[in-house]
C-alpha cells in the first residue's frame, strides 16, 4: 500500500501526479477511509453526549485522514450524486466491506438535504466533535451551516445539493438499491444462523425465509441485477457471501425450469444453507492461505455430514426440512457420485442437490477464496464446467445454466475490436444473441480508465459497431468488479 506523500514535497511533483493512477489510488483509499470514519463518528455521536470521551478517537482519526488527503494535494470535499460518493471530483470505488458505511452516509446526506461536507486545512478534533453533534440535532444544510458558524467552527463547511441535480427522496429507491439491500440482509441472516450453529445454540430460520422470499421476488422482476450482485466478493466473509451467491444462482436455474414461487423459496432456503456444516470446521483450517494437507482435506470433506447434523437442529424448517437436509448432504457428491462423502449404496441425486452443486461450483471457481486466491474468469469457469458435463454435473441442467448465464456471464471482462475494454453487466435476453451481451465500457482504446456508456452489442443501431475479440482476467488486470455492481 502506498505511503502518504510528505506535505513539504515539491508542489510541481503533485501537479504532475494530478490525474495519475498513483494519486487517484491513494485518494480513493483515503476517501473510502474518510467515509468510514464519518460513518463511525455519526454513529458514535448518536449514542454519546458531546463531552463524552468516546468521540475523541473517531474525531482524531478523521482529522488525521483529512491531513493525509491534503498532503496529496487533494480536497477533503465529500459529496454525493445519486448512489455515488465523491472525494472532490474523484468518484470513490465502493467495496463490499464498506457498503453499509457508504449507504448510511448517503442516506444521512439525503435526509438532511445536504449535498456536501468540506473539511478544511487545520480542522481540529474539537470542531469535528461539534460538527457531529450539530448534525444529529439539525435537519437541513442551511441550518447546520448557520449553527456551525455560530459555534465558531470555521474549518468545516456544509453545502446543499447542487441545484442542477434532480432531487432524490429516501423513499424513491431504484430496483438496484432494493436488490443491494436485500443481498446484504441475506448475508446477515446467513451469518446469524452459522454463528449460532458454531455456538451449538438453537436456531430459527424465519428471518432467512423472509429474505429468501425477497430474493425470489427480485429474481422474478429483475434477474440480471440480482445476478450482477453475485460478482461481489469478500475474503473476510467468503462463506456468507458464497452462500448468498449460490442461493441466487440456484434461483436463476429454478426460474428457468419453471418453478413456482413457493418451490423457488424452498430451493433458495436449501441453497442458502448448503454450507452450514462449515460453521463447525476450525477457522485455522477453513481460512488457511496455503494448500491443504491430506488430513485437512479430510476435515473439509466432513462439512456436508456436519451440515446434516446442524440442519436437523434448526427450528422452523417444517415440511421442507427433508429437501434442505438432503440437498446440503448432496452438493459435493457429483452427478456420477464420484465426489464426497462416499455412498454405501449408489442412488440418484435429488433435483435440488444437482442444481445447488452447479451453482456452488460456479461461484467457488469464480471467487477469490482464502485457499484459492486467483479466481477463474466467468467464461473460463463455464467452459471448464461444460467439459465435466455428464460426470460432475447434470448435462441437462448444465445446458439450462449456460442458457441462463450466456456465453459471457455477468462480470466477464471483454476486449473489443475497437481496442476498448468492457465488463458484461447482463446477458442478452434473446437466446439467439447470447454471444452479444450488454456491457459497460471501462477503458477506452488508449487503455485509459473511463466511466463509459452501457452498450448492447446486439443493437443494429450501435455506432461504431463492436465485436468481442477476447476475454480478460479481472484479477490479473487489477480490475475491481465490485464498483460496477454496487
């Protein structure tokens, strides 16, 4: 990670760095830290009184971050436009870990009709504390600015939203915002269940049922937005996000098979808890960053059986409990039963088990896991899975899955014949146009990073016409997919 530049460094050097990748990367890192610190500061102020010592550390850390931003000749000017936060003119790249902080800061801005907050040079921790408490007690930008001035806070300024921007009301949320909120609620629900399993506590799944029903509703309304969220990755919470991603992928297959809403909900619950047995695997094994020893692989391969025992202890599974328990047991068996655990008597896998096996393997292959730091590109993972159709995977379901994901699945980085680079954000809805997806341009022909247009490669009116010539690996190119789907 780059070190902050010294404030006394040559100003001409900073002018040369302006707009450079090094400077932007450092300001993006510092900007995300500033958002997180504003989030923590406001949460702390909501709980504690102005004189409370609990506010000292958050305010001091925020001031330190402001100083580092200024050292990079940046402006500690935080403002929002739509669903995005900016540090001055740099759009901050949200990541999975910072999602909640980002969204809560934006909601705070919107509720108080605040467009931006600017922290000036020489801002003090005491001014930051005063700002936090006034923020908690005022409702609009104008009122807050007046109170800041009256209290002698000279190094923090508040501005209303720019007049040229359309007003955004908290209740007017987009389909994408609903999808993101539901996704993270589902992660929370999985985490609660798995933590309870780990502690051998009795667990209910009513909350999980509700969030899965929300995912089903979204799948029926806007499949591609939901599939886009399966590109989100978190090293720290891999197991939880993996379970949610497998749930979404399984629902997409179930929808293609014509499942009714109630059956989709059952499939979703089964997929969500397919890895619950991992809650009982020691963390030093589960999070090991190097190759597993044979003994450690034996421990890992126990998780389907451990999952059965855990699922049988869950409350609220009622009539679908059998389907869920069996699907969790089967998801590593493979179509030809060559997987694990070994069966004493061969039998045909259930449809739920075969669907979840497909979804589980695809997400695992495309994820950067603790024991597999380099993920496969989505299209390469799909091609590898096709080679195992009929052995590891049900061949008919494999065809359904490919039809669902397209030749270039969501999240694939594609190089175009124009020299541009794009990321696939949606497969084409027409089956005969699966090779011409909808994508967002992310680099121009010169290789410069851009916030480009969204284009439909199958659109005959597209000018200039573009054609995919190859795919690229996002990890090796250091492209963070998260910012295109959050």
